[in-house]
């Protein structure tokens, strides 16, 4: 007998309303804001979710259980998610569904080449897109029976998680000497700002990235990004 309500729900077959019932999803994502969006999508879909925010944390999860779905962000603080995608694709038995995600659409082909079954471009907010991406790669016998209405719902993650992401990244902006840290920071910020539809911050991050990649002076662009982050942290209406 299932011991908890979650166990009870997971023991039921998938339904058109909850098409991912019975699926366990390992989300490897360092952004709290992006993770909150995926959590809501899993909740609406009936899936159980566990989160890791680094490659090292993901390895610990995978030592204790095998998820039916892995959703892996490409930009992680301790390395590239492509490494984990390749590892999961080569593992026997293989994780049934491996989905890569990033705010950089240009990396989609590389993710599939590494072994991902599909690619979700950030922001991942559409319930229909999320469900279809996973269902299309699941074995037929694990999919819900009968007709399924296509949802038009988009989830809205808690803005407090956005603030938490900005507070975290503001600390990393102090380390501009390390190119690797700067590259990670700008990629992280671009994904978070894109998910939050924060066009002003996204444009500033793109300018900083462009100047850094071209070997140009970044002082003014970096100050602009830092200032926008501080404005959002000070403005309670941002959350």
C-alpha cells in the first residue's frame, strides 16, 4: 500500500488530465526561478520531481535512484550539462527520456548529438510543450489512454525565486577576473532574465557578453548589469 498521498498518486496510471503520473523527473538546474517553473509543470502533469543544482549533486541523486526522465540544463556552475547528457545516454540501462534545456538555442543540435532525446528552449513555461516533449519520447505503454486535450496554460513561477537568483548572481559579479566565472554568470543571467521576460536586463547582459567575447572593455557594461540587478533587489515590486 502507498504510504503517502504522493505515493498513492504515483501508483495510479496516467490520465489525460495528468499524463505524466508515474514518471519521476530529475531536474538538473541551477536557477531557482527556472526550477520553480518546471516544478509547477510537473505538478500540473502529475510527475514527481527531484532537483539537483550541480553536476556533483546530480551524481549523488543518480547513485540512489534511476529517474524515468532527466531534464538537464546545459550551463551549470561546475561544468557543462552536455557531459551529463552524454553519460546518461551511455548508461545501461539508459534513462528512458533525456531532455536538454538552455536559453541559448544554438546549442540544441550539440545537445542532441550528445545524446539528448529533445531540447527545450528557455523559458520553459508552456504546459503543452513540456508534456508533449516528454510524452513523445516515452514508451507507448506508459502514455495515457484516450484523447487528451491540449492545454494552453503557461505557468507563472514565484517572483521571489527570481529575486533569489539575482541575489546569488550579484555575488559572482565581483569576480570579473575569471573568464570562466564571467561566462557562467552571463549565461545564467541571460536564462533567468529570459524566463522572467526582463528585456532590459537581458539586453544589458547581451551587451556585456558581446564585449567580453570581442575582447573589449567591459567595465561600463558590467556596471550597467550590476546596477539593474541592484535596482531589482531593492524594488519590492519586482517580486
